[in-house]
C-alpha cells in the first residue's frame, strides 16, 4: 500500500508516522508514504524569472482571499492539482491489472470513515491519495478536476486534513497482512475486553490496593470469555 499525502505541512505528520508500528511497516515495505507539498508546485508570479525551487517562502504562497468575501484564506486550485497529478504519476509504474488508486478529499460533510471502510480500502486499493486542506479550505475546482471521495473522520471540524490522514493511514495499515505481526491483534476480529491488565497482580497506590480480577487468574478460558462479554456490555 502506497499512501500519498498532499499537504502544506508534511513535517506535522513526521512524529506519528515515523514511530512504532507504522515505522516498522515502512521499514518492512508493507506500506510506503510520500508527501507532495502544493508550495513546490506554485507557479512563479507574473514577470518572475525564478524556478519554483528558487522562490522564497513568501513567493511560494498558494493561498488567496475567497471570492464572495468572508474570513480567512483559500488554498489555490492549480498547485494542489499539480501535486495530485504528481502523486498519480507515481502509481503508473504498476501493472494496470493491479493498480487501483483512491483519492480522498477530507471534508466534515463526507462519508464517515470507520473500520469497515478501512477493511475495504486495504483490500481494494494499492494507492491512496489524501488531499489535506487548511485555512478556509481548498478551491472546490480541485474536486471537479479529479474523481475524489469526500471523507470525514468524525462529527467535528479540525484545522486541517493532516490528523484525518494519519487516522486513516493507521486504521488501513492495521488491516494489511504483516503490519501488526500477529493477525489476532486485530481487536475487531475477536472478543477483546475493553479493560486489560498486566503484572503485578496487585498495584498499591496512595494507600489503596488495586487487584487484577480473579477470573483472569483462573486459567478458565470459558469464564474469561464470559467476563469479557459482560464488561463489554456495560
């Protein structure tokens, strides 16, 4: 699975994507993550003789005031379109019979992302392109230029699409064989207790003793499974 992330702030994802399970998944080549910054695709201003990689940060601005008025700034369409086009070009080396690409545009009003969506995505696609908005959003013409699906990770509004991208990458990656190591680690495929315990058997804290439920020490798996079902129902 190759994840392509179109974002103005690629470094904001580094700390999470390069730790623990996702880091190991990349090292083991189970997943690959690439970034495309729209600023790198900004066209030189009229009369400018500099190449995009020679322009200063201010010269590479890709936002402007919204038509119709209103607060904030809107990300321009063309730099994002060029970034998406670059991401798509990275998928063309795969055989047509096996290449399946999904473009996700994060939006509070989009399809609600859940585990069922993650399972389908992990099986169906080889490449997923995430379009991460910021500020007041991205010029809507981007959605007209490409076949995208608007997706939401919950009934709330965030300052950008980077957190949603990390959520989807994490959830989809778990469904890919070998990423978790032990496939039984998928909680949704078994009866997993919402409460878990480990050693020591008794924890003392501020004069109180907190014990592991006796049933978990019994060795009776039937009783343990019944206990899991009971606490999960509460």
